[in-house]
C-alpha cells in the first residue's frame, strides 16, 4: 500500500487469493538469499542459466553478505552478523579519509 500511495494513477487488478504466487516467490527468494543448504548436493542446478537456481542463490547470498558488511556496517563472527564496535568504525572512517 505504501507503493500504491506514491503513484498518481495506479492501475489495480484483482487476483483470486488462491491464484497468487507472490508470497511463495518471496519465501523462496528469502530462503535462497539466506544461503541455507547451498552446499547440498540436491540443490537444483542446470546448465541453462534460466533454470540454474544454485547459481542464482549463490549470487543472492553473496549480495546479502556484501550489503551486510558494507551498507549496514556489520561484521561476521562465527557465522553471525554483529555490529561493529565504535573503535572499529572510527578506524574505518580514519582509513577512508587518511589512506
């Protein structure tokens, strides 16, 4: 609804609740982005790039990792992302301005 409120003349179509797929698509992309079971032998992969879910999941996971480390300023410890200390942030800022 937030997006629709930003539009001048939104075109809205009704879709039967049981014909929707967006929630399932969102759940699937969330699992793929999480990196869960990326190393499992049964993860779907295919030489056809349009059907290669493993490659897509790896790219989504790498993007999440990059965002967490850069944009959100977190660090990874023991498989978990945690906030950086004030000292770590200060050191990074100093290195940026005094290379």
